[in-house]
């Protein structure tokens, strides 16, 4: 049952993302996708820490930190 709810939630979220991307401007879509990328990186590391895979989480944190910093810089470039 939890998997059915998860799949249903992912389908609703995917449809909402599709609808937003169809109606948004290029700048709004780019900022949303960059925010999603940063959020997914942080969520992945958090899940790995919770499941006890600390070495893998540490390696991913070390590898993804420059990428997340660059994405964050690109995301905040318009706020000058």
C-alpha cells in the first residue's frame, strides 16, 4: 500500500511539474529545475545517512559540494 501511494504521489508531482513547465517562462523553468537539482542532491545524501551508508554519503557530499555550490551561484545570479 505505501508503494501505491508513493507512485500515485510521484505521478501527481510529475503532472504538476509538467503543467508548470508548459506555462512558465524560460527563467522560471531554469530556476525551478536548478532548485530541484540542489534539493535532490541534499535529499539523496540525507537518505544515505539515515540508512547507515555513511562512507557513500561522505563521498557523495565531497563530490557534489562543488556542483551544488555552482548551481546555487547560477540560481542567485539574477539577484544582483
